[in-house]
C-alpha cells in the first residue's frame, strides 16, 4: 500500500491534531476477563481489521464518553 500525502486546510489539520492528542493512551489497565470473552473480542477485532487491544480501548472509550 502506497501512502499519499493529501494537503488539508489549516483548521482541519488543527482539529485532527486536537482529536489525536485527546485520544493519546497514557494509562495502563490490567484486568482479568474470561477466556471466552477475550477470544470473542479478538475475533471481532480481527473481522474489523484492527488490533484487539485497540478494539477494547475503543469500546471502553465509547462507554466512558456516552
């Protein structure tokens, strides 16, 4: 896959920068869950084409912010 640079207006760049900074991962969470649940989360993440830890972090973020 070749990545291509696409210029964006300054205000869009600043909005993206702000969004990325707000989503920075800066805490560690260790927890125990059932193997069945973890396997299910891994399978769903795989179908979506994302890493399972990223997928779990997105789920937690959605719950925390709604």
